[in-house]
C-alpha cells in the first residue's frame, strides 16, 4: 500500500510539472515542485508593516498555504526546501502603468510593439501582474495575454487596457482620433466585447467624449483612467474617472490661461507647475477632491526622472537589453538633457504624491516605458520603488504602493498583493535587504508566479539586444 501511495505521489508531481511548462516556458523555470518551503527569509508583506525576520513561507500547488516564523512553520514532508537566509521576499509587483511598446527612436512618434521582450523583462524584474495603461496594438496585447495565460510564453498576468481614447490633435499616428461622444461610446463597447478590462483617456479628449467613455465603461463594469491635458483633474473627477496617471506634473487646471477643453502647450504648463507650491490651498483642495471621489493616482516617477540628464543611474543591464541603435538613441537623448534641469519638477511630483497618500489617497505605481526610452519595462518598476523611498515613504510603504494598492484597485486584493496564507504564490525573492539598502530591489534572485519559480538571469539573457526590435 505504501508503495502505491509513493507511486501516486510521484505521478502527481510529474503531471504537475508536465501540465505547467511548455517548451516556450520551461527553460526559464528554476523551481517546479508542487510544494515549496522558502525558509529563513525576511518578509516584507505588502501591507506596509515592518519587515519580519527569519520567516518560512509554504507554497502549495500555486498558493501560499502558510507564512510565519521559521521556528514554528515546518516544511511539509516532500516539500522542496530552499534556504534563503539573508534574502528578502516581497509580494509580486502589481504594475499599473505598463505598456507592450517602446519608442522607435529618431524623433519619430512611432512605437514598436515589444511582444517578445517586454513580458520577459517584466517577469524578470518581479512584476507578476501588469495593467497596460493604453494600447497601440490591442489585438497583439490581448493575444500575448492569452499566450501567457495558457502557458505558452513567460510573462506577468496581464490586464489589457483598450486603445487610447484620444481627441483631435494626437501626436502619434498610431492613435485613433475620436470624432465625438458617440464614437467614444462605440469604441468602448467594441473593445469591451473583445476582452479589454480597462480604458485610458488621453490628452486631447473633449469633456463630452470623456463623459461618454466613462459612462460606457461603467456600464460594462470597467474602470477608466486618464493621462489628461485638455481636462483638469477636478473636472475629470466630477465626470467620474476612476484613476489619473502621472500626478501633478500633468494636471493643467493650474495653468492661468487654461481654456475649457483645450490642452495648453506642455512646456508652458510644466513651467507653471514648477512654481506651484504642493502645500498651497489649491493643490490641497484638488487632492481632497480626488480622495472624496475615490480617484486613484498612478505614480510614474521613473519616466519623469529619465528627462534629467544626471539621472537615472546608467546600468549595464539596461544597455544590454537594447538594440545597438536604441542604445545610441537613448544615450544621445540623455546627453542632450541638461543635468539637473528636470530635478525640481521631479521633486515637486514627489511632494505631491506623498501629500496625496497622507490625505488618504490610493497611490499605485507603474513604469510607463515611453518618454526618451530611459524607463524600461520592469527595471523602471523597480526604480519607482527607489524613488518612492526618496520621496519620503518607508520601504514597506513603497512596497505596499507597488503591490497591494494596485491589487486593491483591480479588485484582486483577496488573491494577490500581499504575502498571506490563501493568496496566490506571487512572490519576489531579493538577494539582500532592500529595507536597509533600497538599491537591493534590483537584485532579484527568483520570481514566483502561481507557485512556479522563474530564473530572472535566464529571462534577461533571452532578451539581450532585443528591446526596440520586438
């Protein structure tokens, strides 16, 4: 009888492995046991609580079955035990402003779809859930999601946002320009039926188009976010928008010459923001209004930082991921950016985000791999955590912003976003102590998604020289 049970157990393990890994995924899998014990690890659980030392986390068929002190949390019989002394575990990052495209370079506003490289970069960096905040190839994005969900390619769990809801005056020829409120509602209805799970309003949308899009999205039970310019934050909140991207630096309501429904010149608007006091009554009132209307903000500090010639730190792994042409393009753009020129604006945004959270606002985080190319998928998600700490948040608070808050907005906090028994086993193992040295966030040792441990080194090596190509 014992022999039969052992045989059944072996068969179960074999079937578990075979059912999960296709040839496109298997080379990147480092841990494939049905039951895994991560022992003697430091845990930062995503709730904002202080780190807990010497913990053991039990992963059982894709879920966390237990998490507690190592002295009282024993590894089950037959579990694969991994000693992680000195390492730190955080929840898988929930990136809320992600894209599957990257600027093509040459000063041309065309963006190349990165269906091959970006899912791997996100997963290698610890992003286990990602919302694409605007799509230029929505069918490609939806099909990449299906390939990941069916185990045919590695990548995070994707929440696909539909094509940009942009008005007349788009800077990118890949965007459809809405012709009015009926077109906005039609676009939402069509892409909701195709399977997208959110929408993003863009800079030149009219008030009537935004209202029609919000109403249509909410009829489908779908949320809508916005990177707005023609419409200010408080006006968007009154219309019913659920989320706003980037923060204070794109809110044009403080532009003294602002005309209703008109996007002022970006250079002028940002210049005025530079002189705005984040602690002034108008900004405090705007924050209070967003909190009252339950409007979340997505922090994208890394894409703003890239506009300053002295920042961010230039990493070899970043250059290794790019094509040679993309390396030259980015380094040229970086050299043309004046050192320290954008730093006051970045600091202003940091002050705003800190004040927004302290006022009770829901702040989330995302990479936004656009701009001058300096904010790369996954790497910029890690960098955002470093910048949130620079903004005044503790490391556990920055982790909560980058994990649990996004999960809450997506309605998935009961499944992901924190390290707790019953949650999906989406975890990032960091080789170091980022609570003491925040730059350790870049030292990803293992990434677990649904209990499967992926090797970040192999994932990164597989995309060497690929970014900007595919």
